[in-house]
């Protein structure tokens, strides 16, 4: 099916949809808006830590549509920004509109999807510019997405929620609580800004 009548744009839409579907699968949901917000937050949070040259090399591997997302709002005269893990987590959570405790899981899902679609060399080149604590978060995130099962992660979230120490994660709701995974399904006090 042709969305635009322009072959290269249609292929970019198809590839971008494949990325978002992979992210949805990682969350066990069909919430395309969540997948998009998380992908965008991951791309922007990485992009602003990179030099202009490395950012351009990384972006060249993205489908045209996601390349536009990557560059949206970018100011190359202000990069690379210097921030470590705490700032990354806060920024990612704010842009994706998720709780900070969900950032490692969200990063895991996106990192795993990126590794399926972007060359290992481009990922390695980008990650090499990150401070150790941030690189560790993204690298361990990729291991987490393939190593620990979603059920294990959700059981941990449910135990925390039931103990009164914190809310269940929206990212686990699709599997653990029967929700759609959207922030609107949380019912735990987090708001989804429109």
C-alpha cells in the first residue's frame, strides 16, 4: 500500500513502523504513542551527547522519518551536552512522559530495537562518546531486554506496588495488570501531559 505515492517515503514509513512495532513488542502493548514517545526520547537523549560528526553518522542509518525525529529541535552549535546518568534519566522521563523508574526498561527496549536496525559500528561509535555510567545504563539495558523476562520485571514492579513502596510501572501493565500500557491506564497518580 502506498501512503504517499513516493516510493522512498513509503519505505521510510514502513521501516519506521517496524521500529515502533518492535518497541511495542518490547513493552507487550499496542500503544503506538508510547512507543513513539519513548523512541523520540531515546534518540534525542543520545543525540545531544554526541558530537556533530558522530550524530550525523548515526542519523544516516535511520529511516528518513526517524531521521527527521532525530534532528527535530537539534542545535548543533550546542552539542555535545555534558550530562551523566541522573540527568539522562530525568531528561528521558520528561520527554517520554514516563516515570523515572521506567527509564531503564524503556531504554532497554529501544536499545534492543536500535541494535536490530542500526549497524553495530554506528552504535559502538555513538556509545563510545558517552560517560561510563550512561554507557553502562544503555549497554546493560540492552542485556536486560534480552536477559530478564518481562514477567520477571513485572513481578518485581508488582511486589514494589503491593508493598506500598511505589506504583506499578505503566510499562508492565500490559502483561501484569491487563492494561493497554498507556499512561492513562496507570491509575497510580502519574499524569500524561498532552
